[in-house]
C-alpha cells in the first residue's frame, strides 16, 4: 500500500497534537486569580492569547495582533520538556535557554515541513523580542502574573519572597512592548507596595 | 479629576480580563489525553486554537484561520455562567441555549464598545455554524474529545455510556467543517468500536 503524502502530513500533525496535550500538565508558579490553585501552561497560554485580543489597542500602531495571538499560543510549548522556570530565579533562567532550544528542536520537528519550521520561527521570534509583535506578546506574558498577584493580595510574590525591585524590572519589559500597559502595570505594582502586599 | 476615556476603556478591558480567568475553573466531561484528570474550558480553548493552526490545511480553501483561532479562544466563555453541558445530554443541550445567550449578554458587555460587540459576534458566528470559519471551528471542537477518547481506551465514552451511533453524529459535524478531518475522525471511531472501546 502506498500512503499518500497528505496522509503522512495528517499523521504527523496528529502526533504533534497528542504531544502538546502535555502542556496542560506543566504547572507554573503563579496561581489563578482566585488563588485556588497553581495555573498550568495551557490555560495560561489561552489567557494571554485572549489578553492580546482584548488589549490590542495598547500595542504600537501596525502591530499584527493575529501574529501576537499565534505566538502566545505556542510560546510555552518548549516547557513540555524543559519545565517552567520561575522568572525571578535568575540562575535557573540562564541554564534554561539550552534546554528550551533542545525542546523546540524536538517538539516542532514532529510537524511536517514547512509547518514545523514556521511555528518554530514564531517561538524564536518571541524569545528574541526584536519585533513589535514579540515585544507586545512578552509584555502580556509579564502582565498576566502581575494582574493575578495584585488581585490576590500579593499572591505568589509573598509566597516566594519576591521584592518590589524585581517586579519593577518586569514592568520595564512591559513598557518596551506597550507604554500604556507599562504605566498601568507600574500603578498596580506601586499600589501593591503601598498596601503591604509586595515588600520593598 | 477627569478620567480620560482611554483610561475608562482600559479599566473595562481589565474587568473583562479578571472575569474570564474563571474559565479555568469550568470543568468539562472529558479528560486529558493521559486520562489523569478532567479538562477545563480554558486549556481546552487553547488546545482547539492550536489545532486550528496545526490543521489549517484541512479547512476549505479561503477559510480565514486567524478568525477560526479567535473564535475558538472565545467559544466557551459563556460557560463561566452557564456551565459545561455534556454534548450527549440532548435535553440539557436544548435548555442550555437560553442560559448561554444570557451569559454572552453579561460577559461580553463588560468590554467597551465596539469591542464587546465584536467578540460577541465571533461567538454568535460560531454558534450559528453558517460560515466556513464557524464550521471548521466546530469541527475541531468536536474532533478534540474524539482524539482524546480514542487515545485513552474509550475514556469518557465508557464512563458516560456513550454509544457509537451518538459519536457518529458528531463525526457528521466534523465532516461539514472539513471532509478530510471528518474521514479521519470516522476512522478513529470505527477503530475504537473494533477494539471494544466504544459500544455499538
């Protein structure tokens, strides 16, 4: 029996689909807005994709929002192999880069060409932060936990003894992607400090 | 103090963002691919959004895949109020329509105009299944649990005593959105039947 190339492509795509289901089991440090449990990477990816649609007008003019959404849907796939790194753990973040590249090599190559390379390029673009789309996507990825911790009386900031100066560094990344969301995040952070939910 | 309209808009968008976090706590009947636990609506929405990107070539030519992705990201938001309905519970599905419309009225109106109306229109389009985008989105929404149950020795089909004829009806919906994915789903269903994982 000769297998049609289209059938091969579909089977490769389904292998990828089965593989990425694992993202639902990768837990992040931060919690849901109501503090009830830790958030997983899949629901986080959905959430920041929604933020991109809802906060689109805060991106620089000309930003391709659909590309931002696509980038955010794939941005954490590498964590299926590499696991989640707490962004305030500087040493772990540095060591993580190699693991994530190896993960990207494996996971995206499950897809047929050129689709695997195209999705991989989205992830590379996100990591490099050189396009307005990548910077806006990264801003939303950083905004989401600030939003959650602010509305959760400090949430994981207190739990992991994160200090205000560390959070203010993340706010700078938000400002790079969106000045108005950066200003908003800064307000939330200072409000959290003044309420005693984030230590100086 | 006069609040700038832009600031009002941002605050409305953030209220919506806080509200939709609740989708992470709405549980579906079906399980993760590994059967370890029930799936929630937020991670399911991410998953079908990814399926749209990965299986794009199985949509009819000219289908706007970005619109399909956006539609799938919002398609379950109404379940924050209305809850998940098991698709094989026919009575519940009928009663659910009014609840979901009321939920859409409340949730999308948290957003400023015209953004709320635009996202609401995406949900209406999905439900009406009259565009190729909506039919393809619905096909993926139906394909995902078949994929999970097939790879999970029948999964929730066995648990909820679902019969093959009922699943074959869902396959018809997949065929309407994508003939090739419909044929593939049909193969999975018949394979599950032949393995004794889905009862006639």
